[in-house]
């Protein structure tokens, strides 16, 4: 990985040392201070560390760029898979979460459904996420232009 970045500057502190790779880091960037254009396409791959308590590590690979496409706003062209809700308990917690949701006979099913709703979690569908992005654009534009 040519570039690495995480969610907060505090991961440089010793208390997060256990969550960082052992090998020397080529370059670490703080996600809230980094635009994707600063990373891609300069690098073809990156690693993103999120939520050090749950140990989410995302390896991101740039598959293709479109030089003739110029957009000022984020676009969602494709996607797959359900994103985990916040504080689900890492990979194993997410697996348990999905298993429980998928089994209405599980004694924890109803409680898990309620918790998922409280987390505003839902399964990924391309059109629903495009609609969310559209609403975000409208809200942002309203806040900027008033």
C-alpha cells in the first residue's frame, strides 16, 4: 500500500499503537484532512483504518479512472454489500448481527431488528444509496446557498 490513512489524528498516540501495522508505514494521512484526489490516482491502493475498537481495516483498490468525466460532486455508480452499523463489534460482531437478523427464530432477532433501526441501518441497495446522496446534495446546496 502506498498510502495509509485513518479517521482521527489521535491514532498516532501510544494507546492506538496496538492497532497499527508492525511494518513501517510509507505515509499516514488523517482522513478528515485528506481528499480522495490527494490519494487516488497517485496511488492505486490504500488502506483505511476506521474505529480502532472494532478493528475495521479497509483495503481500497482503484480499478479505473474516467478522464473524460468531470463531476464536482460525489457520484455513486455501483456498489455491493451491506455496511456494518456503528459499534456492531467488529467483523465477528457483524457476522453475528447478520446471522441474527436472518433468523427470525433467534431469541435475539426482534431486539436486533430494533437496534438496527435505532442505528439507521439498512441493507445496501444502489437506488436507495443514490437517493441518500441526492438528498445530501440538496441539503448541502441549501446550506451553502441559503
